[in-house]
């Protein structure tokens, strides 16, 4: 897909539609802020957040085993 330097005139839309577009735009900015980085700039010794997560052990006091029926009950976790 070719990118172009385009501006959109949202003033021709109703106010509700303008608010929706601005809200969606903010969502996209937040979504791609983290994933838009250039992966080629990560040096080989630098670990990603997921690699750091995998290195740390998760401690759990005990494991509660449940049957399928218990998990499917709506009130089992209340």
C-alpha cells in the first residue's frame, strides 16, 4: 500500500462522527506506538519484554484443579 501525504477534512461530518473518528485515531496511535518500532534496531544482546518475562519464574502457592463441569458453572469463581 502506497502512503501519501493526505489530510482529511472531518468537518463535513456530523459531530458524532467526528468524535468517533478522533476516538478511533487515538486508539490507533496507542496501538501502533509500541508495535511500530523498527525491529532491526534491537541489538542481539538486548532482550525483548517477552524474553525477560520467560526468564522470571512465576510462583504459585498451590494449583487448584477443576473439572470441566465446575469451570462451566457460572458461579464457580464468585
